[in-house]
């Protein structure tokens, strides 16, 4: 299969390239491949893909509050460009989206048919990207994930590991609950989706759920860092963007297809065991 990956330099992009290595891969990334530029369509068509994993995205949630037009241009208009090209190529589109399309008012996991209602500009731009992808390319699968982390890029796990080695105490938000997801596990699940004729929308996150505070405590404990972790509330974070208090995703559509991602704690243990040795942090 000829598989095109957008956002190849992002954390999921890296993992997709690693997991899909047996296929003919076409990796697209900034600056040559820019969703803001009209030549995106020609680039996709020239590559003659069978499948496009569209992982490129404006992902800075607080940044999107400052520049909502740019977030919309990248995530919605850029996705429309990609989707039109994928449709013209007669290929399949797999578009990565987010738990932040939901407002967090539910108290049980969100299923695929729940009504989205994003609280922030990032979520609105990703939801519009979903709509345009489906409208422009019927052979589209939207995959909503959450709280992604991997070896490459800026993410919560890497940040906590760094701060744990720099600061005596950490303050972490304890009133937002979601599903940490190892980008490598998501890439493996996406590779399995390739063999299935799935269209529409699925949720794909690590199993189980926790708050950011619980997630941070697990990281600190697993790396053996001597740092206190204090729970704080969302208003204390002074973040620009509103975030859902509860964005746990029910992965039932994927589970019905026989695909279940590992529990977030198991994934974290696996991830950290391949990272910095514990003693390095305590020196
Ligand atoms: N990270 C999460 O917690 C999370 C949660 C749920 C869903 N998702 C979704 O999962 C997908 C992959 O996320 P990720 O964590 O791998 O994100 P990431 O590491 O931020 O990767 C996204 C990539 O897109 C690139 N990009 C930004 N603007 C672009 C543009 N105008 N044209 C082309 N490429 C552009 C970025 O390049 P630069 O780095 O150079 O800007 C980056 O390499 C995204 O669709 C995201 O919305 C992520």
C-alpha cells in the first residue's frame, strides 16, 4: 500500500512511520508541506496514495485562543484541501481528531454518537475539520484520540519528567479527567484499521482514565523522582483555553472491530522503561 502521512514530524507522525514501515510511505511535513498553502492538493495527488493518515494539525490549545483564525485555517481549511485531494485520488482518508470536541458536561464516557460542543478554539477547528473531511471525502474515517504522548515532541509526560528534575514541587490540575494515550499504541491500532473497511467516526484512546494530577503522580512514582505533587483546580492554572472537565472517550466502535488499546498505566510503564534511567533524575 502507498501510505501518505501528514504531520510526519509530529509525535504521532513519528510513530506511524515506525509502525507502518513495511508499506511504501510518503512522509509529508513542514515546511515543504504546509496546510495553509493551496499546493497541498497537488502534492497529495502527485504522491498517488492509497491511504492518507492526516495527522498534521495546529495542536497548541492555548495558542489557538490567541490565533483562532490560524487554527481554523490549518485544521479546517487545510483538512478540506487534503480531503478533496484524497477523494480525487480515489484514496482513503484517516483524519486524527480530539476529545476536545466535547464540552465535558457528561459524567460517563463519550460515545461516537454524542453531540460535540467544543469549549475552545482548538476544539472548534478540529470539529470543523471533521465535518469538512466527511463532506469532501466519503471514504473518511475520523479517529478521535486524547492526551497523546510519545518520545518525540512536547507532551505532558516529557514535561513532568523535565520539571521533576528541576523543581522541588509540582502543581497539577486535578479536576480534568481524560484518557492518556501512548502515540505508539495509537499507531499500532491505526495500522490494524488499515485492514478494515471502516468509515465514519471512532474513538481511540488508552483504556482507563485519570486526572492530570493522577497521571503526574504515576509518572513521578514510576521514575522514582523525589518531588512533591500538589493538586490544583483549573482556575488556578490560568490557562487561556477552557478545557472539558471530563473528556473520557468510550472506544466501543473500535472494540467491536476487535481493536483495544492497552490500559494507560501499562502503556506508561512501557514508555518510561524505555526512557531516562531513574537515577539520572535523582542526581
Ligand atoms: N497531542 C494530543 O494530546 C492530541 C490529543 C487528541 C488528538 N490529537 C490529534 O492527533 C493528531 C496528531 O497529534 P500530535 O500529538 O502528533 O501533534 P504534533 O506533535 O503537534 O504534530 C502535528 C504536526 O503538524 C504540523 N503542523 C502544524 N501546522 C502545520 C501546517 N500548517 N501544515 C503542515 N503541518 C503542520 C506540526 O509541525 P510543527 O511542530 O513544526 O508546528 C507537527 O509536526 C493531531 O491531529 C491532533 O489534533 C492530539
